[in-house]
């Protein structure tokens, strides 16, 4: 089986090394050898692994037009030009394996259709969860189930940051800097810390689990930049851990509820113990019950493991490509949750009565109200609501922010139900 590899960064290098290291074992399982024939790169002066010697090309057509190449592996990242290369490869009748979550999340529906038309396979196990097997189980092992719900930690960078903030009592910016120095966070961490990376992965999972296609930009997404060490501390005092959770569910009206948001989860929740750069995904099916997939969500060799497994599946033909329908999205304002709200208000008589009055007018009752401390003329107030309509929470917060007595609303975090 001859392979054309597009991209020789972290993941691409891992693919080359894994095929070299485990080549004999792979050949025994497949009944044939996997050979990387050509490798597309864009930087002519970058130092490469010696295993790539004699295979480097700077022209994508050297791979796309090569009739001997059976499978094209795209690990370049970014939407363009990866999308155009994948389209051309499928049109040329070549199987495609990709780790590109952005391309699959945005264009997966059309690409799967194109693959079908050309009687080839499009495989993307590495696009979600790195080395964690989740795409294949949803398409195969759990295919007989009706999936009720998916929720999980889908981004290792944000989970590392929240873990470090909790265990070392550091602020967000300090931990982010450390994460960048260690290579856990990009120089521009926006996609991770704003939740966009998790939203792309969630879009892919919703398509597979619920047969509902949703563009990632339509998923309500809130990242972790606003979370402070005070929030981490107060969560611990209340018996919670803060995690960036991606959530998907289809309601009784066949509408898709999908969001990415910081959530305070109880300490006995299995996701609360997921630390550092690890990811975990909980899937609830009507037959299997709740199952959890856990492991390293990124990195050279874990992701390469998923990529090479997909290459092997091309040979084994263990592929189920499902069609999907456009999702009717449940607006975030129609969802319900408990909420943690931390705000700074001027320490004056009557402030709390105004705040609770606004919440009461919106039908929002409070589980607890705590004044955490006074700093000069201001006080820090922490509120926990009972389950409430999110739209009403938004309306109330807007009115509370406009009160002269309120300096700022610092944090708004979903709180899991008991």
C-alpha cells in the first residue's frame, strides 16, 4: 500500500516513525506493507527526520497525480489548502486519511458524499481526541445504540491550564505562559482558550452520534480566559471542579443542544479526575449505558497511532459512512442550568436586594449567596442559582451589569445538576 503524506510537522513525523517502528507488526496484520512514497512539505530549509530522505516534494501534484499512490494522508492542519487537496484526492479516486478537525467539522458532509461518489474512503479518527479511539467506536461498536448524550473534555491545552490553576493556585495568564513554554499551548492560543478547537471536535461528534450536521461556528462557545484562581478556589469550597466541557444532546423535539462552556462538575463525576493534557469523552447510549473514552488528546505518537490505524482500515474496509441531516439547533437561551455568578459590587446598603430583585423578576431563584470579602469600597459576591432558563440568566445579568452599584460581573459558569 503506497501512501502520499501531506505534511511533515509533529503528526506527520510521528506517522513516519510509527510506520518505521511497527512496520513488521503492521504488515503481519494487513498482509501487505505500508510504504510512504512521497511527502509534501512547504519549508525547504527545515530539518527533517532521516526517514524522509529521498521522499520530499514541494509540489502537491507529485502526490495527487501519482497513480501508484493508493492513500493520501493529510496532516497539514488549517482549512486551506488542505481542503482543496482532499477534494482533488477524492476526485482522483484516492482514499484519504486526515487529522484535520477544521476541515472535517466544516466540510465533512460534502467530503463524505464526494468519497461515496468516487467509491473511496474518507477516514478521520485523529481529528478528535488524538490517540483516543472515539470516531471508530461511534461508527462501529456503538452503531446499534441510540446515543442520548455526549459530553467531554476535548481540548488538552485548556484542561492543562485549569489543572495547573487548581493544583498550584496560579492565575490564568501565568499558567498560559508556562504552557506555551512547555509546548502545550500555541504562540497564538486563541483556538484553544476561546473554545473554538473543542467546538470543531464537538461538531464532528454530533454528526456521528446523532446524525446531525452542525457547523462549529453555530455552536455556542465560551472559553476559559475569564476564569480566575478565585473561581477555582470557590469551586473547590463548594465541592466542584471547573472543566471546559463540550456537550451534545438531542431533545424530545429532535433539536440539537450543543455548546462548549466552562462547567463546575461535582468531584465524583469521572470527568473531574481528568488532569493535565488528557482528554475524556462520556457517551451515553440506550443499550450500552454510559461509557468513557480517556487518553492523550494530542501529541506526536498518540495522534499518529490514530492516523496509521485509519490507513490500515482502508485495507480492511472497516468503514461505515453515514449520511446526516442538517441539525435544528436548540438556541442557547432555551437551555437550562444552574449557574455560578461572581461579581464585584460597591459595598452599600440595598445592593443585594436590587440584585436578587432583578433575578426574582426573571424567575431565577438562588441556591446560595455569599459575600467573599471587601476590598476598599467594593465587595466580591458569589451567587449560585437553582436550575434556570439561560436566556433569563442573560437578561438578568445585563440588567445587573447596568446597576450603578455593580462594578463588574467577573464570571458566569454553568453548574452541573446533582
